[in-house]
């Protein structure tokens, strides 16, 4: 992505101003972002770096639909919440919290299989 285009610079300035306003008013900011093909956030580094929590709703290969905290400064690490997802109503219902092995997931994504 070209970070020198005018729209990108405007987005950066908007995020900086929102951060300042949130600090002044003691508010939280919720930013929704799209994922790219690699499953990473398609957002500016500034938007994700200052975030306390980054949630990802995804389809896990063995667990099914999960909510995964890709970044969680103040919470548990290496776990996901399995959910029931009803597409017609867009309803998400929590089932259970499950510990996952992120290193094994990364190896599997790279095509390396555990023996």
C-alpha cells in the first residue's frame, strides 16, 4: 500500500486527532478494519500500534468460527473464544474459551507439519 497518497495521510491525521480527543475526554475509540489476504489488518501501523485489543472474527480450521484476540495487552494470550454464528441474523453466541498453539498454526500456515 502506498502510504504517500493523500487519502492515507488524511487517515493518519484523523487517527492522531481522535487519539488526542479520546485522551482529553477519557473515551475509548473503536476502529473497524478489513483484513488482507494474509489475515493481517489492512490498517495503518498507527491505528493498530496504539490499540489495547485487536479482535479478529475468523473461521479456525479445526474449531470453526472463533473470536481471536490478535493483540490483547491486558488479557489472556494464546486463546480464542469459540462461537456459534447464525449468518441469517448475524447473531454470534459464545460457546467456550479454548487455548490454542499459535506456533503450530504458523507452522501449518507455512506448510510445515508436526510429526
